[in-house]
């Protein structure tokens, strides 16, 4: 068989797989109520879910069984901070979260300062029967990121450093979790919202993740998933490349262990999937005329044997862009079963 024919057959097989992928059912785990915005999440080793709120500066623990009511594990003065965004774990039960100052409609910082805070859950204990907190998490400021405008996505680079995305300026900071020292580590054209004419929104780099030696990121204005190889210090190597560019209003995303990516499209109210071999994403849940995934913003997989294929999703209730111009619903933590992917 000729190499050309083999490539053609392989392409046909991938195309057939793409069209065979079915839409999935979305299940609501917890609803936060009207005028709320669940922005991002992280899953603890014990299975409990930490959820950051953007409508108010709080991080809550949500029970994956849905039996117990959420518990506030960290909160900040709403007169000083707008809300919380990206959250990521470095060492066991030590999390870092973006706590945002106030931005205007153009996503420029209008008051306050963007900060990264540490939430040490090793000191957090509560009664499993009553849900009452016995000992609080230890919450402390790591650093003010004074040169940032709209600090957003956060991911772990190493045990002692995280990366944080500035969506307005279109670059990524490296933040030392021991000293708080921070600096711009990656500043790439594909991170800029104005890398295209007449951008629909002033949000460029949004979600960020590290996978197989690459820094991946979404560009919300462009509607793309991109990547660049980096060193273990977060220094870029070579040129960046576009992975897929058909994901309008792409927000945060997550990789499954086998490299399949699930991309939340907040203002499209959709969730898309991208296999490693694909050059395009495919919508598997939600729609911009439905409230089933209204404002889906981020996803994380369960960490227990019972939920390792469950993808937990935060939603904003379409507060960022109401459906049909006027419809919003309560923010949620929802989930889908990804066993078929």
C-alpha cells in the first residue's frame, strides 16, 4: 500500500471517528442560585471539589456526592476584590488562586490589585456527619501582580511555581510560590486578543495548562487552542503553533490522561472535544440557545477510582453573555461522563 493511500485512509478514519462522537448528557451537581458565577475549580485528592466564584471573592468546597452543602473555605473583602478565578494545586492539598481586582467593560483594571493567594487545605478539617468546620484552611497572600490587568487562568509549573495568564495584556507570568517573585515568562503574539482585526472581546490568553512539555492556552477573542514548548522554568522554546482554531469564545480547558482535550466555551454555552490527532474541535454538549451548560467556564476530572472519568464543570449561568440577550440562570457545578472518549 502506498504511503499516500495510507495517509488518506488514516484521514478518513479520523473523520469517521469525529462524526461518530455523540453528544453527552449534562448533570447538575449543585446550583448556586440566581446572579452567581462559578468560574473555576480544582479537585482535592480526597475527591472534594474546590470552586472559585467570580461574582463574589470566595472559594468553596463542594461535595462530589451532592449530599453535603458547600463550605466556604476562603473569602476576601468584596470591597477590595471583585472575585476569584484560576485555581491550581502544587503540592498535596496546597492550592493557589487568582483573586482579582475590579476590571471595567474593556477588562482593564479599574481599581484594586490582582493577587495570587495560597490556600493550605492541610489545616482544614470538618465533621463528615454535620458538615461543620473544625479547623480552617490557612489562607495567605503570595503576591500582588502589580503589572497585570485581568489576571485569569492559573496552572502549576512545578512544586514551587505557578503560571498565571493576563487575558488583557496577552502574556503569562511565572510566580514563585516560595518568595512571591513574579515576572512575565511567556509573551506570544497568539496570546493577544488584538492579534486579529476587530476582536469580539478584549480577552486573549485565558485557560492555560501544561501537557507533555508544552504550555497550551486558549485565546478567547480568536477562538483557538495554541501551544509552545517550554522548559521546566517556563521559558519558551521555539515557535508557538495553533492546535485548533474553531472554538469560538474558548475559555478554560482540561486534558484527559490520554491527551483528549475538553474546551469550555463560556459565552457560547458549549463544551467541545479535541483528540490529539484532530485539527478541529467538535461540540459535545450545550448550545448558545440552551441553558444546559449556560456559561460553562472550566472543567476538572475526578480523582477517585469511582469518578476518574467524570468531568466536573463550572458554569457562570450565562452572566457573561445572557442567552438570547436576556436569559441567565443559576451558576452550577455540573458533570458529564467521559468514559466513551
